[in-house]
């Protein structure tokens, strides 16, 4: 699959349980090394079941390809000429992939932007809007851009420089929402109202402060990336698009929204770009990715995106609930103790005993794990 291969780097593959997405029970494969991610998502999915689970949507699978055009004599005249030739450009771009066109995909539109302020002066950019159906679409879009580049140069009178897909897939959005009963959020000494209000306050912090928002959104991506990776999709592209979308207003902020409804329950919504596929690339080449898609039982890229965004919302709440109550370390470190025991050299038959002792002592550290092992 790649160059200069010297081995295989494995990650744990878990399955998140309890998810109901648009009325369908789903088991969700997640590839991730961080403790508490699978457990946290599964727990919040169980609470969401009490109100019907997650309701999710996905917009049309339209990707944006960019052509950077330099040395244009007159940018406005070139823009007008390109828009006038839209039908011709779209026809050429769609003809590149007849199989995709037969499935209902292909070029949908063009946009032409004049960027007046850049370090090298005025730039002319053509956006090709391309429906990639059940593929992530990078190869299809990039090939279409290469094909139309000479025609675009001829019409604009300039020189086409870059031809590349944009990972800010803001025309390909997935949205999930769920309601969590306040009574179901209660645990230990914390009432449901305390947990609900604590989650909303933690979210408000992320809305107002980019330093908090970065970690807040990272918690969302803990869930999102794990499913993206398990299904052989491009998690770097998803990360780039998500964080760019979080800054679309000009200030980086939370991807999710949390509120209290009229019944006093907690409601959450997550919207983000999700350019994922179920055909092509590693989704077909990697046997584990193929198995993960079979476990999910999805029949379209849109359905996969709906599940992924639901996992992101569940994971977000799991982190916020911990932060707003007992603190992130208590539950996380309990699960992390196994990793610490293994790192200290514990054998398979010693790991649980060492991890349990570390948790009891509230000393989840490698040096203490070494002491326990030496004493035994």
C-alpha cells in the first residue's frame, strides 16, 4: 500500500456498542490507542437510546476541486468568460469518469473567485464542484481538474498552476443530534441537573476560547478519527476539514452545540465536514477496513458519515461529562493503568493485578508499576 515498507504498525480495534442511528442499531468498529474512547462513546450511546438514539443527516457528496490561475491579464474579464463557459467545462469534467457519471455523479457546478490579497498579489481560483457518490473522491476530482486545466487556461488567458482537491469539504456536511435525559446523566454525588449544567458551561468555554476549543474538538475527533481509521478512510483529510470548518467565522470555536431543552434535558448537535467513502482506496484494499464496513452494515458513504458524526457527538459528551464532574483523570487513568503496567514490563497474567493496584493507590505511574512488579 505504501513505499519502503519494513513492517506493520498495529492499533487496537474495538467495537463501540449501544448506538442507534436513525432508528438502526449499529456496532461501530474503532481503531484507537487511547483508553476510555470506546468505553465513553458506548456509554453515551446507551444513554441516548432512552430518547431514540442519534438522528443524523448528510448532505450531497459534493467535493471542491481548485484550479489556481496565474498571469491573468484581466481577472474580472476572465471570471466572466469562465462562468459563461460553465456548461462546456462541466461536460468535459463529467466525461472523465463515465462509471461515476453512470452512477449519478460528476461535475455539478463551477465557482470563480478573485482573491485580491495574497503575498504575491491577485489570484484567480476556479472551484469545480464534483459529486463523488460513495467515494471520498480525491482521485476523481484531481483527475477532472487535470483534464479541464488546458481549457480553463485558454478561456481565462492565464496559466493554470495548482490543480488539487480541497479538504475543506464544506459542501459535504454531516450532522447528528441527540437528547439525553437529565435523570440519566446523574451519578454518584452529582445530580442530573448538575451534570447537564456542567456540560453546557464546559461547552460555553469552548465557544468563547480557542485554547479550550482546540481540546474540546480534539475530544470529538477521538471518536471520529477512530471510525475513519477503522474503515480505511483518510483521517488526516477529515482532521484538516474539521478544524478549518471550526474556524470558518474567522475565529476557531466549538464544532458542537449543547443546550437545555424545555423538558430540562440536555440536547446536543454536531455538524462537520465528513468526506468519507465506502469504495476505492484503502476501504477496498485493506482487509480490516472491508471487515469494519461489513460490521457497520452501511450501503452508502452518506450512511457511514451519519454514523461517524454520531460517534463524534457521543465522544464529545463523554469528555464533557467527565470534565464537568469528577475530572478527566479519574476514569481515564483507571483505564490507562493497563497501558502503564504493560509499559513497566508486566506479563499478560500480571497486567490486571498491577493495574488494579495502581488504581487503588491512585498512583498510575510507571515507577510505581515497576516497584509492584519487583515486589512480586
